[in-house]
């Protein structure tokens, strides 16, 4: 892990802003919370072959969140056959403060992306997943952020009502996928639990990622974009206390 000496990356937060109507329209689509050892109804995700997804327990001793995802997920097909996900499809893998996230392309699906979020503290419990594609009628826009592509789709999931107060946003287009996590519940990070608004760039096997601590919140940003683009995006985020975080209203 490399420490990047950029101080106060969260400047000029627009407190009191609200997400634009375009954001509200796409944030709630395709989000689901999952339970262990269950089968998810795939009927809401049109596909001629895949009929379900089995979520299995993760074996003790599993160390990487990518191993946990590949081990847990089994796709079920109409002909009765099954197929596991593959690491060959991983876009990004991130692990910070007991929170693990894997984003990947899901094979044989009309909705090509999957974002799987795990709680490592509870034995790799899978807390949720997002599955989505590009809408036929695009509602992509800039979100007021410094993005690698000035217009991207957005989707979100809010786990703050459970025992795991984590919020997850994903920005994406046809080739890029960026996830932003905010939480005030996390394991100790390198002995530092106080305010530390400087971003720490993570060493990842897939994609790029960073995290920082500010206003009592752990913020994680990860995606299949360059380190320079990642830092620029983090620098453009508003304060976590902003009601529109991580977005800014378009001017």
C-alpha cells in the first residue's frame, strides 16, 4: 500500500445539495440484498438461459474476496446445468477495513456487470450485490464529478438500516466501472482511526483503489480506471456530510 501525500482532498463540499432527478431515476434499479445459502429469482433480469443464482457458504481459510465470490456464486441454467463465476471476468477487487468488493462481468447475461460486497468480519458474509447493464434509454450524466468519461450511469445500495451501515454507489459506462463506499463501521486501519483525509492508494490485483478517513467515515473508491483518474475523482467528491454525497448537483 502506498501513501499519497495529498492533503484535504475533500474541499468545497456542497452541503444541502440533493441528487438530481436523473440520479434518482437510476439509483434504485437492479439492487438486491442477498442471504447466505439461498437461491435468487432471476426473472427480473431477462435472460434466455440463466434461471437462478445459488449463494453458498465460503470455506474457512478463504483469504481473498475474489476467492469468496467465485466460491459462493453458482449460476443455474434452464437445462439444469450450473456454472461458477471465473476470476477471468474480474474488473476490480478491493479489501479495506473488513469490507470487500469485487466488480466483474457476469457471463451469459443480458445485464453484464456484477458488484459483490462482502463483510469479512463475519466470515465472508455476502451482504449484497448489484447487477445491471446500460439502459436502452440512457440517463448518463456527469454527477458534478471529475470522471474519466464525463457522462456515466449511476446505481446505489443503502445498507445503513441493517447492522452493517455501508452505502455503495457504482458509476459505469460500456467499459468503465467505479464503486464508491461510505461507512462509519470498519476494522482498524494500520492503527489509525482518527481523521486522515489523505488518500491511500491500494495495491490491488485487479483495478485501482484508494481510501481515506474523514468526518468519522471510511471512504473507498475503486474501479478499472488509472491511478491519476482515481485521484482526480476522489478530489472532486463532496464532504461525506453532504446530503448528496457522493454526487454534486450539475451547475
